[in-house]
C-alpha cells in the first residue's frame, strides 16, 4: 500500500507566535513549540515552556548528539529571552551551553536557532523542507530530562507533510500539531522530516515499516523490494521486531548529504544517488539492535555536555558493518564474489594504514572524538573502527564456527547479547560482556582473541582464519609513481577445501549453522 500522510490543513498556516506565548500547556509538563515561519531564513523559532519552577532554572543546549563529535549546537542559538506571567526575567549565561533564568512559576524561554546543513547528522530549514535532529535545536533542563515533554510544530508551509518516528497518537487542534509525549532523550532520538515527500510502507512486514523519500529515485520498485528483503532477513536473524513501527527517512540527490543515522525506531539516510542506499539501510536497520538496544554502558545515559568515552565502537559500528554485508549476501542482493571483493577491499584499506600496527580497535573507539581534526585522519595517525571492527566481525565469526564445528556462529553471539542486554534494557560492559558472550557462544575462552586483536594490535591472522572456511587470500602488490606501493587482497574459494571448511563457508554466506551436526561429533 502506498499513501501520502499528514497533509497540513491551510488553516494551520501563519499562526502568530505572540498569540501562543502565554498559552499554558494542557498539563504541567515541559513543552516545546517550534515555528517554521519563513523557511527561507533557515531559522527555527523555538519556545520552551517550563512549569513548576521554584526560584530559578538552568537550561542547556547539547554540545553533541548522534555523531561522536563536539559540535556545540549552542553556537547556532540567538536571542534567548525568558518571561513568566509577571513579565520578562533576567538571564545569565553560565558557560558556552548553559543559561540560568531567575524567576518562578511557569517560565517561557524563546530563542532562534539557524540551521541550513544537509544530511542525517545535521538540521536544515529551507524552502524545500525541514529536517530536524531535535537535540540540535531544543534545550533541556538538566535535572528534568526524564520528564515526559510535548513537542508541537507550527507554521508549517502549505502542502508540506510531517514524518517522525514519534508520530504516534498525534493530537491535533486548530493551533498545534502535538506529537507523542516523550522524555527529552526520546525526542532527541526522533528526527523530523517536514516537506513534500513520497511515503509508502514496505510490503508484508508487521509491525509496519514506513519509508519517506525526499528527492528522486529512479528504480524505486526494485529498491522497495530489496529493502523489504533486508529488513525481513535482519528481523528473522534477531528474532522479530523490537518496535511498534519503524520509519526510514531518505534524502536522495546532489546536495542531500551522505550517510545514515540510527534511531531507536527509525533512521535517516542521505546519499547523492540511490546506489549506496541499500547498504546504508542494511547497516542502520541492524543498529536497531546493535547500539540502540544492545547498548554499551559506557555511552548511557547520554551526557550531552562533553565527550563520552567507549571502547566498544568497533563492535557497535564495525560489527554492524559486518552484518550490513552479511545481509546483502544472505538475501542474494550481492553475489558471493561481490561479498568476497568487499571484504578484500576493507582488508586492503586497513592494512594500508601504518597506524594499524599500533592502534587497537578499542583505542580507535576511544579516539573517535578526534575525527574532526584533519591530522587524525592521516593513515599514520589512526585506523577506522568501522573498517577494523567489520573485519574483526568476520574473523570472530570464522573463529567461533571453527571452534564449535560450525554449530555456533557470530549470529548466536549477537542473539545471546540480545537476550541478555537488548531485551532486558541492561547495558553491557565494554570488553567484559562482549568477551563473555563470545566465550559462551564458542564454548571456549575468547580471552586470547580479545587480548590480541580487540584490546591489542597484533597483526590479524587472515590466512589461518579464512582457511577455516576454505578461503584463500592472495596479496597483489601494485607499484606506480603516483601511488607508490599498494597491496590489494583478493579472496577466493579453495577448490581443495574439505567438508568442514565447505560447511563453514556456506555458513558464512547463508547464515546457517549445523547444531544437529555438532551433536553427532
Ligand atoms: Zn553505524
């Protein structure tokens, strides 16, 4: 079924902000009103109402969210004002992201914030659309983040529609669009796409998965079919859906930005063309377990004011990339040769960086906050935890299958993590719980693997490990005056592989194990 949702009635247009300034919320709860008036000015007009203030209240703007990077969203904020029923109130700025308002009762804070950056990690308002990562434009009260708050959006241009993962149980009055009340962190995790977009639901998926596309897509039917295949595969792998409904927001076209951002009940993805959308989708959809629900204790609860250090991004991001490629080959969207070539390419990418000799997967995770400095991207300074982690995922899988005679796999480790942490909401302790889940799955200690390749930076044992699956790695050295010497890694199937090697190879490619076969051994 395809449908367009949420046509905005013209009577909602151009509600003067002043008329709403002192309208008390229906219940005594923090509420946000967001005006999109004059989108050509790229400025959101925000009004935050805070009830039950005793003598003073501090409000903060996050320094970061989503990307592990200090971006100081307060630098976009202008003209902060505050008032209560008695009139304007004094405001003191305490640091780069904190304001203190002196006064009591119900306090209304208003400010403008300018945003015109494309992409899933940013926020943009222009005559084409609005895309909002709420943590970039909404302030919070530090000790009231867990309070259930309301968001309303006003002055939506005529003909624009609204899509957001928290758009359940919408409450509509002539003056406001009010979204499902949520905590600040819940609101921060629900991006909004507001504009003229195409919206449809993926076939044969329950609970519903909706797709919103802003931009042009040439092969939409084909894309829709394949995206549904990926979602079905990943849901079956992890034992069903952990959401009531899920939303994909796609921005496609030149200038749309690039990348994908995971959220608990949706994702926002952008790319200049549609070719890469499926692999980004496979990655982001897997995040709905790995990182959104199977979550390291080191990054929760979020501290929006400063860096939050975790050693687990190699697993949260890198192993999610392993599954992005597994999903593509296991659904048949990629032939196996494309899968082998992709792994070979990633190994080449990692091995070309001198920093691989000393920067471990855990260190790369901790140093993610350096990524905004150009020097850190230098091959002598860093490796990517995406690349190193995605290869570690394959090596772990090969090792577990070898130890367990292909009766257990990385899939079982993921499912064990999901049972223990994803479903219970308990966060995992970085290496400690990952190593325990690995050892429990492989039925042998994974300590040495973690010492050598996760916490340590020993060279990866490609030949020995790929041989577990009857795969050979050929190193091809290229030399030219322009690029110097480069080594590429070509993975191929060993014709002489034995039965066990063939079974492990088939297991990697199809996601199967042989629990029955293991019992016989
Ligand atoms: Zn990711």
